[in-house]
């Protein structure tokens, strides 16, 4: 499978995430679109890691070139899990203060 | 067209359609369910790439834990759709146009790149995605970031409790 297909697919997912962040008003949906963008990048990292591994495998059958990309994806997932817990706590606190999750009510830091 | 290509295009179309449905759904619960479909499709892509550990971790962490957290928060808030304020159509259009411009610029960039021509991704072969090799690399070369991530989790846990606490 050519690498361009994966790049186009991940770009489409990433752009859908960007459009969601720019257009939706619900803070939870905006947050979900950020998760979508993270997943698009994860898939692209794995695809590139397999690309380099496939290229290096021809010279050395026991190589582990490209394993860094997959570990990077693992760490991105770790950080995303931590980020989601804190972010959802912030959204819950915002809902408790303003009784809404509309991001238009967040245009000022005061009050 | 062999089986892998058919699976690739099926999973891609499924993921993109579900991602669009995440955006256009009025009900946030439906958005969460469509996003779970996206994560399943991406896990299918990981399996196609023989990254088995990441496929399972993606299912467990994203579709299992994070999305359930989103569902809990949405159900905790009792949002109904008619309380949503009037949306500005021009702002929506501007967002779609800017996102489309971003997509167009990057696609044309990829099309012109000489370094990427002829490169192929190795499908369903290669053993770097197996848990044996990943674990070996994780506990030898990447053991310091692995331990630091535990501190990150502890701080995120403390932060979530402190922020969510009613004072």
C-alpha cells in the first residue's frame, strides 16, 4: 500500500477534526474533535514506522528499525488519557459555574 | 484488488464517514457513539499494519476508557438539544473553508513531494508491532519516559480530583 494513501486518509481525518474545532460550539464536541486529530496523527506515525521498517528489513532481517514510532504512539495515548481526565474535569467545573458547555460563554477569564 | 486493499478502503471510508457524522450530529451522545466507530476503524487499520499491541491498546484506552468518560460527563450534564443557542452560519462556513484550505495545501504538498514517491507501507508483515518487541524496547531504551509517565498520571489524577471537587 503506498504511503500516500495513508497520508491522504490521515489528512482528511485531521481536517475533519480541525473543522469540528472551528465550527462546533459545544465544548465536549470540540474536545472530541481534538481526540480525533490525535488519532489521525497516531495512525500516520504507525504507517511511517512500518514504511521505514519495511525498507530496512531488506538489508537486515532482524532489525527493529521503526519501533520508536510505535512507542511514540503508545506515549501519545498515555498523555491523551491524562489530558482527557483533566479536560473533562475542567468542563464539568465550567458547567457547574455557567450551567452551559457553550464555548461562547468562555470568552473572558474574569468571573 | 486484493483483500488488504479492499479492507483498507472500507476502513478508510468508514472512518471518514463516522468522523463527519461526529460533526453533524445534534445529540452529543450520538457524536460519542460515532467517535467510537472511528476508533474501531482506526484499530482495524492498526491490525492491517500488524501493530497488534497498539490496536488492542487503542480499543481499551480510547474506545473503552476515554469514550466512557465522555459519556459519563455528557449524561451527568443532562444537556438537551433545544437549549443550544442560535449558531452563526457564516462562522460555520468560515470554519469549513479554512479547514478545506488546510487540507488542500497539505494534499498538494504531499503530491509534489519527491521523497515519498515509490515508498510503500509494509502490510500484515513485520514483527515490530508485537508486544514482545515493543515491551523489550519499552523497558530498555524507553524506561525513563515510561517511569515519568507514571508521575504524569499521578499529577493528572490529583489535578482532576482537585478541579472537580466542589468547594
